[in-house]
C-alpha cells in the first residue's frame, strides 16, 4: 500500500504539471472505485473544464483541488496506482487495460490513468472533504512540522497496545502503514510487539526521531524513483520490510517474519529484542 512517502512524492511530481491546467475529460471505465459524493450530477460533466488549483496530500490521500471548493481525494489502498499514459490520436488515453478504472486528461496533454489490480482503492469527488470517509478521523500528519516530540507523545497516549499497531493508527499519527512501521521500528531498535506502555521515555523519543528520519529518507527515495517507474508500489532499499530471511543490514542475522491477521511484520530479533506475548 502506498504510504506517506509515495503519496507525497506523487503529489510533488504532479503539482507543477497540473496546477493551472484544465480537465479535458474524465473517462470512467469501471465505476467501482470512483465515488461521487455530490448529488444529482454527472462527475464527468462537473469536472470537464475545471482548472486544477493545487495537488496536495493528507495522510495517504492524494488531493486534487479545483475552483468552487471541488476536490478529488484518491486513496490507493493495497494496489491502486495513478500513472501517466500515452495519449492516442484523439487526445485521450491509449489502450485501456483490464484493471484501469478511470482516466483524467488535462489541457497540457497529460493523461493519468487509475489502475488497481484488486480494485479496493477509492476516489471521491466532493465539495466537502469532511464527507470523505475517514478524513475527519485523521490525526496529525507524521511529517507535520507541528508534530513535536511532546505532541507525538500526547497522540500516542490513549493507545496502550502493541507499538506497531499504535504507529499505524491513522487516528494517532497519520500516514504510516505496514511497511514503514517496520522500517521505523527497525531504525529505533524496538520490537514491534512490545506494548506502548512498556516503552521508556528514551525509547519513545528514539521512535519519534526514527519516524521523522525514515519518512524523510523514504520520501527522498520515492521522489527519485517515482518519475522513473510511475509505480507507487515500487520501493527500493528497504532495510527489513519485505526481506524475511535476508541478512539484517546492521548485524547480519536473518530477518524474522511474524504474520498477524495475514499482515506480515518483518524485524531483526537481534537488533529489536523482545518476546511475543499476546493476551
Ligand atoms: Zn540485526
């Protein structure tokens, strides 16, 4: 699932290309992922001719704003991807692939297609972001400069469970998913299944520092790779996530895997010591 770094990299790649451009066409091939929260209007009609005001991000949502407070909010879920595609002779996108859900064509000739293998993502058209499911539940963004150590500790305060589960709660701190929680906990040297309440003040401070460092580093990686691959699921150079059995980059011990509810957690037993205790 694209997390904060990939969605931010996409927003930064799209912003200079889209701001000031008009939408020429919205073509919906498969309506499943496209949800209009406006009543009695045809999305393609409402969007045609609209000018992009900005391209931003909130947690794992990509936000494209238009005049009259109109928004597209894209959540990619497990397999969604927004990518440029070739325009054909009519100025529209070329061949439609099986898992293409919709296309947006802009006045500068850029066409973006939304592709999603599992079709679990959602794109909302709305004039009120608060109506987008989950949006008002989001805690502060993990890279928000206003999220100081003190504020971070306050946000984690109500959650007493396993620290990996707490880190991935969008209500506590927004933007971190399964992959970067593993990377952040590895960087902080913290066992993912320890309870938040068992962590010392020093460990929580290390966690905060690791969160900021890992996300900044991964944003730089994503900004380099995205314009090349146009694949938000392509991640180069992860330390532990997605690498079970490979040597730990710090100590050389094999990276461990524990699956909880089919979600894998990858970590190093040497560098992140702890016991799996469930109750
Ligand atoms: Zn290690």
